[in-house]
C-alpha cells in the first residue's frame, strides 16, 4: 500500500512540475508582450522563490537515490508538498500578471 501511495505522490509531483514550467513561461511571456522590462515586486518574489526551489528540488531528488528507503517516503512527501505550494503561488502570480497587463 505504501508503494502505491509513493507512486501516486511521484505522479502528482510530475504533473505539478509540468504546470510549474508552463506557468513560469507564461509569466515571462506576459511581461515580454506587455513591454515591461521588470515584473512587479510580487511577481519577482514568486519567480525568485521558484528559481531557488528548482535548484533545491534537484538536490532533494538526487537524495532520493542516495538515502535509505525509510527516508524516501518522507522526502517525496516533503517535495510534493513544497511543489504544490510553489505551483499555487505561480498560478496566482500568473493571474495577477494577466490582470495588471491587460
């Protein structure tokens, strides 16, 4: 049962990663099309956090292969939770960027 839950979390993480990349690209595209050189402070904060998370998540994903199986389950839960928060913030930042650049 734990393996099924672990596989479900991995699938959720992969789906969220897809949307993370998609919405990050949309945010950049919105500001490029609008003619603004720099995004607003709110969007800058979200983009900065997303960029830092991208690097840190790679480190955590590499740790999945190194750590014993006991820690793998906990680590994938933490990674998926943080990824969910980042994706939620990117979604909000994308909607905010669309509203201010109409």
